[in-house]
C-alpha cells in the first residue's frame, strides 16, 4: 500500500528538488560571472559545474546504497578539497577564477554528514563528519575571498547536519527498542498461553495413566512412572509460567472462538459473524489470537481515529481460511509508513500460526485490518 509523502519517495523527491534548484543557482551565477582567460583558470572554472553535478548525484546515491555512506562521504569531501586546491593553484599562477557559490556542494556534504551521523558506527561516522568539516570550512575560507565570514554559515550548516543525524539516530534506536519490547511481550504472552494449552493435554495423559493403573494392574509400575513424569512436568510448567505472570495479567481465556470474538468486541462496534462459528473447532491459541487481533484493531481505531463513528468487525470462513476484518471510518489523513507497535506484534503472532495480517487504508476514509488464519492449522 502507499505510504504517502512520509514514505521513502517523499524525502528523495524533496532532496532532488533542493539539489536541482541549488545547481541551477550555481550554474546561473557561473554564467553571470563570465568565463576567465587563461588555460589553468578556464579548466578550474569549467570543473565546477561538473563537480557540482557529481556531488549531487553521489549524495542522492546514499539512499540507494546505505552501506556505502562512508565511501560516498569521503569521495564528496575529496572532490570538494580538489576543487578548492584547483582554485588556489590558479590564483597562485596569477589567473584567479571568478567567485562561484558552490551551494550544491555544501548541501551534498551536509546530506552525507547527516546520513553518516545517523547510520554509521561511531568511527566511520567520525571520519565522514571530520572530512566533511574540513572540506566545508576550507571551501568557506579559501574560495570566496571574504576572510572568515563565510565560515560561520558553513559551520552552522555542518553542525545542523550532525545534530539532525544524531536526533534521527536516537529516534531509530528508540523505535528498535520499542519493537523489541513489543515482540518480547507478545512472546511472553504466548508462553503463558502455552502453559494452558500443554497443561490440558498433559493432564489428559496423567488421567489416562491413572486409569491404566486400575485397568491393568500388571502394568502398574509403567503407568506409575508415566503419571509421575506428567505430574512433574505440570509442576515445572506452573513454576516457570508463574515467573512470567505479573499482577493484573491476563484474565480468563476465551472458552471458544465465538466467545473470544464477543469478549473482544466493544458495545459501540458492529459485529457480524458467520453462522456456525460457535461450533467451529479451533485450538485455544487460534481463538486467543483472534481475540487479540480484534482488541488491538479496535484500540488503534479509538487512538488514531477518535472521530470514528463506525467500527465494523466481521469474522467468517473463506474456504480453508478463517478471516477476521476490522474496519473503521474517521481516518482524516493518508496512512503513514508506521503501522504501530501493536500491529507488529499481531503480525508476528498471526504469522506463527501460518496466517497473514494486512493493515491499510480503504475507500471512504477508512482503515482496514484483515487477518487470515488457515483452518488446516487451527482445527
């Protein structure tokens, strides 16, 4: 589904527009300044437009090759220093080149410095940031002939690029931590529910072993060992899961699929269920997954669409699939790339049962969450 302006294409288009405008300004300024006389100065003057175009392209390539930011940053910084050196050489030969703005070069350096600060490890990031600082300050001090005055905005641009990169780096780190916590929490819930599922079957084994001791006394020793092993397994599971439970933890598990659906749907939502859902045989983990998908979807609807007037929940069978759909209105803006941490956990939970979960915008300013669980894996 489309993620709108906040997806990957939006920032790329913005960068292309900004770099294109700066390149046009640089070229216009160069044409107005006029072509110098003399071979060295002419070569240095003609080098600038091609160099500005090259650094702009290299800055954009960091999105295509995020693992090459170190190389791209060093190449752009080297090209900038070569351009500065060329201007100094022509000036020393008595053939100075007219002053050029080179704004594209500064912006390309800033983009790569910010990207390095965000994505690279400390040492590679320090290399790019340091090389960029040298290139930007050298350009400001040596190209314009205005002394140290241009170095001030160049330093501000450099510091802003580093600051933005570090802020985004921290945001990325926080998001990764939050996603890890969500996945860990979801797995702990699954572990607690696993106790209820396995305990049910192990209890059946223990009961059968007890019955076997009475029916076949000659096998009393064997059945006794089976009974003891089952009892020890139950005790060990209770101790382990007891360590995972917290105060105010999960309440009573749903008794069946229809009960799971009805418990999760709030009074203000509209529920539609297929006939025969109450007798559809599914495992406890499938019923609990349906319950949590509905609860998370309804919670997201209240959180992200507070003006929603309709929340429709539909549960039906489609061939070999159990389908759960939650649709709400009141979505004012286009969807963003971030689906929310709760849906990340739900996607992982549904996937563990062999199903799939999709969330996205629907016609009429609506938002739809659709989960599909294979009945072959849930019966």
